[in-house]
C-alpha cells in the first residue's frame, strides 16, 4: 500500500505531439521533452522496441512510419543496436507478418534487427497475481530481465480499443513477450490480472503510442466497417511512466482508469502514476481538441447479403 500511495503523490508527465506537420518532428518532440534519446540510452546503448504487430490486417499494427522514424531518431542519438521485437497473435508467424506489413524492409533500410519471439525458446516466470508460471521468450528474459539495467526498452503500441481488455496500449502490448501456450489460457476474467502481473515483472523505460488513428468497436475493424471504426487522431502520446501514458491514452478514447481493470490493478502495485489528476499532460490543448468517446463493444453491423 505504501508504494501505491508514493506513486499517487508523484506527478508524472505525458506529452501529446501533433503528427500533422510530420511524424519525424513529432517523434523528436516527444523524446526531447524527456531529455533526448542520448540521455535515455543505457550502458549498452542498445534499444529494444516492442511494436504492436498482432497481425497483418489493416489498422491493427503500429504504423510502419512511426517505427521508421523512431529507429532513425535513436540512431541519430547514438544507439548501437536497435531490436524490433514481437510475437504475433495465434495462427500468425511473426516473420511473415513483419514481411507483409513492411517492418522487414524498414529494418533492412535502417539497420535495425528484427526479432521474431515466436522463434525463441521460453523461460518460466512466476506471476504473483494469478499465482502461476508463464513462459516468456528467453531473448526477452536475458535482455530485459536479467540484463535490465543495461538496455533501453521502449513500448511502441497502437491506440486501440479492445473487445476483451477495453483498450490495448503499452501494458497490454507486453503480452507479445509471452509464448503462445501461456497466452491462450486466461482469455477470461483473469486476463487483466495477467497483464498487470507481466507489467510488474517487466516495465518499459518509455512508452510511445502511435495515435495516427484510433480504432472504435474493438481492435479488428473489418474492411466493410472501416469508415465507422477507424478514427483519425494524428498524434503521438509519450512518457517515461507507461502507466501514466496508458491512462492518458485511455482517457483520450473516453475511458477512465476504473473502466480498464488492468490499469487499475497496475496502479494498485504502485508502479507508476494512475491518477490522471496527478499527470501533467503537455500540450493539453491537443488532448482537449481530439478527445473522443469510443467504445470497445463490437459493432453489430454486417453486409446486407451476408
């Protein structure tokens, strides 16, 4: 309880940056507000970017240009090796998804290293909340748990609603660090606790949310319903407190922290600021201008001939 109270007393900063003038400038604006990429790098000067590449369907993955400009920015700031890591959802091969959505090309052009976590081994890690072991990628375990202090870890999710978890931002983005056999279970009332448990084990150093668009009615808009479900936002959200970033991202889509159990559970651990009243939203005018009232409920609308 003391940790939670300490976190509530500490004010966090979250910045919104307008991408209409250009993505590169918005990326720079976010990181420069926190001292710049050079100051964020750790001893190894390596960067680990966890994208959201759940699959190759339109509108569901971190925008390739946001990824490209983030890699370029950290290269300019002196990063040594930059790893783009992901384990796509069930029935997908991450290697093929990266190829089809353009990540492979971006990695080749920028010198970043793609890491397909579904092709790595697993290490059992105990989660306190659900009181079970899960298998986390051994690559992640070695680089982001055992050698955590050496490496800069950035979560790069997409701004989305989700039919099961209400929203999917940086805390949920970490589900891709877990092997599939440990992800299939608990797609039920325990899913939020699982997300919060993983966040307690591995906390990103920084979260940068791709908010070029948001998705309404869940995270898998159909082509038929895209005009009703894809919402232009034209911004990035960033900060060095991932929980605070998620709270602001959720609020931008119309969700309070009590609407999203995994955010509330994460707040209870004291790892980050969960009280939006104690978050300094930089460029608050942009937040107010583009705030929406979205829903995670699936859209019950099908083509008339279906």
